[in-house]
C-alpha cells in the first residue's frame, strides 16, 4: 500500500509492506522511492511517527539520489547545435551533399566539429546516438578494468569477476551487482574522464557497502579523494 506524511512544507510519499519481522525498516532507493517494511501488528500511526523522526535523513537521501540522476536535455540534431563528448563541446555539422563526393554514412570528430555524413537528415539523431554508443563501449572498458582490478586487490575481495555492460537508465548513471558486474549509462560518455571514473568508483564501493552510510563515503573518499569535485562537475555539465 502507499501513503504519505507531511514534514514541514514537504510531503513524503512511501510504500508500505507488511511482513513477518520484528522491527521497522526504512529504505530510500536510487529510484527515489521510500520503502517501509513493518511487522504485521505495527499500527499506521506508529509507522508515520517513525517516518517523521527519520524525515531529515529521508530528505537527505532523496536529495542525494536526485542529484545523481541524469538530466534529459532535448536535442534537435541540427547544424550548429552543440554536443558534448568527454566533457568538451563540439558543434554539429550535418553534411548531406547530393553529389557523389560523399560515400556512405558516418560520424567523426574534426577539429571543433562533430560531423555527420548522411543524405537523409532524418537519420542524423540515429547516427549520432550510435556513434556515442560505440565510443562508450570502448572508453568505458578502458577506464573500468584498471579501476576494478585495483579496487578488488586493495580491498581483498574474492570470487568477483570483471564484467562491464552498457544500458540506458533513465534514473541512474550506473550500478554494480554483487558479482561485480558494472553497468554504465551510455550518456556518461559526454562527461569528462574523471566524472566517468567517479561513477565507476562509486559503484565499486557498493561491493562492500550496499547503502550510503558514512562507512561507504569514507571508502569512496579513500578510493577517490576528489570524488565530490567530479560529482558536482557531472551534475553541472549534464544538467
């Protein structure tokens, strides 16, 4: 069931699940959901009172995950429009000559331009997105594998194998499974190298700490002392 509480001027919606447990548990997920697990005999008034006491923490967690979400920016994919790649801006140049000079379709960086070759301008978006994905597959692996190897060795983690995949995620930059599979959002290829490394390190730290406690933050700081700088850069650049 779903319900809500009010805390000051804020409304906190939550999903309530009853189960055979002794204590009340409150979790904030990366998808911005507040999940409450309660014993079968817990009264709703008691549950809401506990939520109000935890409201400052809940709001901080929601704010943290919200800042970590990708922003969706509408693009028209027309000449002159700027597009990011590894933190740098490139101006889109659409080349759709009707002459025989152009051979086939493609995308390439040339100076300060992201050149798209196609006689069908309706395919510009498709070509650019495919180019980004191809770049992400190569660059993410180049960055993730060394970071993974160092992290596993430094923290003496066993029975975890490196595995990288790329997947569009509307509400997350990345994730990491218990088996060490790193999943990255291809949109990250638009960010600087250090921002991508920050996301990878962040997800690797979840191999040890599954939530965002102080122990998690301490580990993240040890692995990447300037992580806050690159987290803020990521939020600003891809806003």
